[in-house]
């Protein structure tokens, strides 16, 4: 925490949010090599971490819930905080970690452009079960 406080970031709530996400990644989710990086230009503390030991680094951008985020601000964060991808066809991406005052964290992955989601493993069974549940709720 003291190392984060020494960064050139003027907003103490931003540093606190980064520390909460740092602890969640290390202790709660068991991520590897979690490092904090100050981005003075954006007045943000970014975290670079690996979900699994031999995977590439992901960028987490902790933001307190009360900070307004416009589309332009989100685009600026992606452009300046994202790591260059290994594959040039892969769009830039960061994970926005929105931190509530009670330490609740919601993670949103943001990319520069559209990314097609991976198909579900067993879509036929999943769709039928989900449809039955939705139908039961609708007709109660």
C-alpha cells in the first residue's frame, strides 16, 4: 500500500481501490505476479497480473464506483493502459475493476472493438434447460 501511495497519483480513493483489487487478485483469486503500475497521465494505478502461471499478463484498471466513466474516457484508458497483444489481429483490452465503498468488486473486460464470444460447450442441453427455467418463470 505504501508503494502505491508513493506513485504520482493524487486521488487517494483511486489508490485505495487499486489496493483492494490487488488483495482480491492475490488472496481471493490466487493470481500470479500481481504488479502495480502508476499511469500518471490518466491518474490511475493499473495492475498487471497473470491468472495462471504460464499465461500472459492481463491489465486490471481499478476505479472507485463514484468516478464517472464516459465512452471517451474508457477509450483513453484502453489506449494508454493496455499491453500490446502478442497477435496483431487481437484488439487491445483491459479489465475494468469497479470498486464499491464496501469493497465489492465488479470486473468488466473492455476491448477496443467487437470481440465474438466463445461458443458454449454443450449448447443444445444448456439452451433447453435455460429455456425451460425461463418459461416456468414467465408463466407463473
